[in-house]
C-alpha cells in the first residue's frame, strides 16, 4: 500500500516507517520538525536502504498539505502528528486543542476529498483516565485529566462520529501504553526536546551523564515496591501493531480501539534495576514526592489486539533496556 505517515520523523513515527518500508509498502512522510529532526530521514534510509517521499509541511497549512494528496495516490494514513507533552498541555491548552484537533479536521477533510478512507490514529492509554483498574480494557469508560489526554479522547470521538456519517471508512484507534526502546541498530531512538518528561529517556540521559540523577516520583503508591507501575512496550513492537492495523482495515470498514501493551506491570524501580543490570551502568536516583496527575498502576489487557489484529509483543524488557541504551550511548546528544 501507499501510506501517508503524518509525524513520520518522530519517535514512534520513524520506527513505524522503518517497518512499513521493510514490508515493502510505499511511504510518504509529512512532518514539520516541531518535535523531530531532519537527520531522522537519513537514518531511516540508512537502516532500510529504501526510498520514500518526504514533505516538510505543517498539517495546519491546508494548501501545502493538499499538494501531498494531489501528487500521490494514497491508500491509507497513519496519523502520528500532534503535540504530546502532558505538562505542556496544561500550560498551553489552546495551542494543544488547536494544533491536535484542527490538524485532524484538515486531514480528514482531505482524505474524504481524495477518497482515502483508511486511517490508523495514534491514541493513548491516557484516555482511560484515573478511575479504571488495570488491566485496562477497550470497553472501559474513558476520561481525561489534562488537555493532551482530552485531545486524544476528543479525536477518538470525532473519528467515531465520522464513521457513523460514512460507513465506508476503516479506522483503528491505537491506545499506546508506555513506548520505550529503539531500533536494534541504535541509529534511531527517542530524542526529546529539553528535559525529558518520560522515564526511560531520563534514565538514559543519567546513564550517559547528561543528567546528574533520576528523581523517582513517589515511593508510597499501593504497588509492590511503592513506585509507579506501567506497561512498557518496545517501540518496534508498537510499530508492528500499526502495520497489523493497516492490514485489518485494508478490506474492512468500521472503527475500533485497540490497546497496544505487553500486559505486564513494571515499576519505576523494576525498570531502573533492569536497566542497570543489563547495561552495567549506574543510575543515581532519589525518591521524591509524587508527580501531580500520575496514577499508581496502569497496564493493558491487549487480548483484543491479539484476537483481531493477530498482534502481540515479542520484545522483552531486556531488549527494551539494551536497545534504549544502545541508541543513547551511540547518540549522547541525540540527532
Ligand atoms: C512513567 C513512570 C512516573 C519520569 C506518559 C503520558 C502518556 C504517554 C506516555 C503520550 C511514572 C515515573 C517519570 C521521571 C519518574 N505519552 N517517572 N521520574 O506518565 O505513564 O505516561 O507518557 O501519549 O500519555 O501520560 O509515562 O514515562 O512520564 O512516567 O519517577 O523523571 O515513571 O511517575 O510512574 P506516563 P512517564
């Protein structure tokens, strides 16, 4: 298939492009580099030895974005592009709602105009809010505790209504748990701007001595060791889940949500100790107070993805720790 990948120069986007190219799909990347780096494109070519098309376009620029549809016979879209920092969304709600929602409206309008009705949307486990008990199921009630999470929840609702208005669409809503790790080559990986919000990039920056020590947010949660428990999933497993979602809707219509997680709950201390042991590096840390908005425990029931997408994770926690470290140690300052 010829697949449009919005945000394809980003962390999950670039790993998904690699898997698409490996599976001999044709890829068109659209990215404005607001949270990514042009060097990623060179690395994708290096890893896959495959060509792809690239347009430096902000999805909000409808005229420039329409050129992509005019110049390419697109079969399906994977929509990653969007702002994704929880804390930043609390400080800049209008920017988040405008960017994430308006870009999706423009994308859907152009897809409809050019008869592209297959869409895989990058959603998040954050739509389960604070009141559901793990393992989380797609049928559980949804809510949001921050503007970022609310944009994901609203876009899921919007895409559901789009399907109700036109049953010829095939739409997958992929709810990611905690993506970590990197391609085994160490040539692409997570490259956050500024101080990392997420745990693994912070750990790897401490390991490479870019940061002095890790602050562990909360050690008094009702978990096996008092620290937060999450479902860490290797970014390559996550990328492959997108391919499976494309395949499902290639000849089907409908709108379905899928959890993409391992189903295993790993605590912050579990991850720190695994990372230290596997990579034989030190990770100085201190236990500090909880971070506002964090839940104690969050992990997936991904049986629906196994049953309907024939997808399950294959990479281990060791793979995640080893691959994260290989990326960071080979690229201490990112791209
Ligand atoms: C994981 C655990 C922290 C940093 C977020 C978003 C979610 C998705 C994934 C986009 C928690 C602890 C973290 C640190 C720490 N993003 N931690 N010290 O919060 O589960 O999910 O990222 O879709 O939407 O909410 O991920 O990596 O920030 O935190 O102790 O410096 O690590 O308290 O228990 P989170 P995270």
